[in-house]
C-alpha cells in the first residue's frame, strides 16, 4: 500500500515524525512536502495529495496542517476523497469502519507524535464495514453542491 503524505508549515514537524513511523510500519510513502518552515498555503498540498489518490498513484493519504481543519476542508472538495480529522484512536477507527475515510488528517499544533502514530495505526488496521454504511458513503459521493 502506498501512502501519500503532505502538510503545510503548520504540520511540517508532525508530518516528518509520522512519516518515519509510517515507513517503519513498512508502507511506501510518497512525500509531497512542504520541506521548509516557510509559510505555504495548505490548499495547495491538499490538491496535490488528492490528485495522487484520484489518479491511483497512492491508496491512502495522511495530511497535516496546524489544526487539521483547513487541509481537510480543501481535501474534501474533491470527488472520491473522504478526509477525516482525527484526535484519537476511536475517531480513526470509526472514520474507516463507517465512513471509509481514505485520508487521515492530523493537527500538528493539536496532538503530539506518540498519539499521532497510535492514531495512524488504529486508522490503518480498521476496515470499512460496508452494508448500511456503504449506502451513506454513496450518498456523500452523490452530493454535487
Ligand atoms: C497556518 O498558520 C494554519 O492556518 C494552518 O496550518 C491550518 O491550521 C489551517 O487550518
């Protein structure tokens, strides 16, 4: 499984820490940056990551900004992208089991690296349950506002 990772400056430090953890778990990572502390715009990184998912170059994404909010809003504007901001393992599991989230979003100024790694593990190990949840995810996908 290939995981694309991206962040703005607000998520840079946490992304770099989580990236190490993701590689240690044996996943292939496509790292889109940012690589410097200079201020950048989080929507640009959400767009780049969404493109990698939509064209099949990656299977999942992990995005980070300061709060996780802005980059998730930008990611969720793309068809087929279901980005979930998670602050704990329960949210991470539920975002997979019920929402089939294909993007995990973390807040670099909200949580620390230990919790982030644990959230990532919970997210990766949970499976979408389908059934009634598939119907709801289909309804999300059919929204064309
Ligand atoms: C950048 O200062 C900050 O606004 C960004 O990282 C993020 O928190 C936005 O939602």
